């Protein structure tokens, strides 16, 4: 009988410690913060060298990098007028696709973020505040856990669709190679 009482007491203590531990984890675990947009200029630090395929340079030469600027052109104003928009560069209807993260809450944009960058790196790769560090980027799994998006197709079709007043069809498989900016192949010796 004494032995059963001791066993029950030990089981009770184990349960009590487990419950306290779980309660402590709930109160000490940080709330999951939203990943924040940092702007493409922050990506340049690591992604502009020849060893990285000059990815940042390729982006600056793309139409995506000029997506905000194009909204100031006479052509954009004409398209805007047909869509009932007075000023494409200030209209939410246009900016939602011409500026990365435009619709995201202000608190998810760091001071380094600039809407004048147009459609930047984070439009395809996700808000970069949590994966921007080299130690995180060295691990595909860690970078993905920190918000890095590996497959940008979903982001592309979010804007390249029938809702766009200039849409002429979009096939990801055909368009992706036109903007691909992969790391150069490792040279084997």
C-alpha cells in the first residue's frame, strides 16, 4: 500500500512539473512577429557580386524595378483614365501591384523600405527582415522558416491576371526564365 502511495505521488509530481513547464513555455515563448519588408536595397549587400550572379543588378535593369516609375508615364495615365483612376502613382488600384507590399500594414515595413522601388525582391521572395542575415541564408530550411519564399509563382499570378487593365495572358513557365536570376553554376575542377 505504501508502495502504491509513493508511485501515485511520483506520478502526481511528474504531471505537476509537466503542467508547469508547459505553462512557462506559453508565457515565455515570443509571439510570432510578422515578417517585415526591408526593401531591395538591403538585398544588394549580398546579391550584387559576380559570385551571386549579379542578381541585384539584374533586378535594377528589369521592368519590375521600374514598376512604380511607369505609373507616371502618359501611357499609364491613359490606362488609368480608362479604369477610372486620376493618378496611377497614388491610386491603391495601381499601387497594389506596382509596389511590393503596398497593401501590407505600415508596421510590417521597416524604415529602409521604399515604395519607389516598385516590384522588388520581396514581391517574389517574401518580406526579408527575418531571413536577410547571412547565417540564416546559409541554410535553405532556416531561410524558409524565416519567411523566404522559394516558389514565387503565387506572387506573380497575384498581379499578372485578368484584373490588370493591361493583361495579355500570363504563363509562369514561359515568363520565369525571362527574369530568372539564379546563382551561377559552381565550376568543377
